[in-house]
């Protein structure tokens, strides 16, 4: 239902820190009609060209500044991911994405207080890294 909000077009890019490409990032909107505490983010999955990124290499930020591992997110109640705010998914991958076109899939799974099971949104996009 909210798949259109997953993986904002044109946001996938390599991340360079201290002159070195450390990974890549992309942005997403919440797959729900209201904001949630970050502790309600159940899972985030990223795959590139059919290869799933290991869970321990994925970080999430609700504000583009403070990043959390997926395990840390389970206890992050002081940060809220608001409806309409871009969340940033950062993937640790030395060298980032190689130049060219890649098929990147992002899946966001969240929980809400009054729905007994987590639900997901998935979006695959072709991205070009120059």
C-alpha cells in the first residue's frame, strides 16, 4: 500500500568521508500514515544487483545526522521518524557502488502499536552511479 514511499527517486549516491568512498546511501519516506518512534522500525533490507547487504552493514537515520545500527534501533525511543520526513539508509561498503547502472531494492518493515504483525514496503529502482 505504501510501496510508492519507499526509496525516493534520485537519492542513491556514494558517501565519501575523508577522501575515501566508505559506502552509499539512499532516502525513504515512512511506509505509514503517521510518525513512529525509531524503536518501531522492525527491519531494513537492501540488495544491490540481487545481492543482499548484510544486516550489520546497514544504518538508519531519521534526521540525516544521527545514525543507528538495526540492533540499536530496537531501543531508540528518543528519536521519531515523522511522516513526510526523509529517513536516510546508509550502507557500509568500502568503495561504494561502482560506476554504472545498478538495481537497488529497499525494504522497510515497521511495527505499530495496534496492528499485531509488522508490515513492509519494498521498492526497486535502477540507479546510475557516475
